[in-house]
């Protein structure tokens, strides 16, 4: 998917402002950061929020689709070292299908710029604008995709009512479920090695 790159920070702000309410609320600091700080600060913030959404996406997916017990599911997601490829693998395991290629391509472009920024490599203002626009488009697309399939949005600030009143699995079964889905709990691994 090709994204239109705005000519300045105002174009990024305008795209942000035309995003759905949930995405705007989730990335609420973007307008202020764009106006008052360097591009690097906006990119760091946006990718922090992206990683938080990815973790929530997996947590909410196992809770909603697999009825995992909340405390155990949260512990496994928190302790799991999540990489980009690892997110895609776990996403497929949790949701039963791969992350759509169009979303993968959108975020790949943005991640390349993020890597340059975070590792102190040179990048242009155009690269920064493209990364932020791609990330916003990705968030909008992933929210829609997950809502259509699982009934929740990962890029959302209000996380109430995720599972309803249905009964969750017991803790032991949830632990086995999480391992079966591909999550590893570093704390458990350390106990096993001792």
C-alpha cells in the first residue's frame, strides 16, 4: 500500500486528526509532539504505543478467543520477549490466520525508519513523515481487522468489557494454552534451569 507523504508536520497532524476516534485517543500526544519536539521524539512515542498495542492485541486475543485466565495470560504476555517476527508468529497462532500482507508492508516501511532513528543513523524529515503516516494507517487497518474478527480493537484506551461474563479457563489450563500458542514465560524457564 502506498502512502501519501505530507510536505510538513502539519500534514501528519491533519492525517492524525482525520483518523478514527479510537486511534486519535490512543496516540493522543502526537499533535503536541509534532508541534513542539523533533521528529525523533514523535517516532519514539508512536512506536512505544505500537508495541503496547501489539502486546494488548495478543493478550486480548487469548482472553477473548481462547478464554484464557487473565492473570496467567497477562504474566505470559508480559514475560515473553516480543520481536517483530515473533509478533507475526504469535498473531497467527492466536487469531488462526496471518497478519494481512498489506498491514505487514505498511509497518515494515515505518520500522525501517524507526530503526534508523533509534540507532542514531541518518534519516530525512520525509522518512519521518512517511513512518508516522504508515504507522497511523497500520493502526487504523489493524483495529478494523481485529474488530471484524474478534470484536475488539488493540489501539484503544478503554479496555473494559473484553470478555464479558463467560467463564475463563483455570490457571493451569491457561498456562498450557499459552505455551501451546508459542508464548514462553522467562520466569518459568529460569525456574526449570535452576
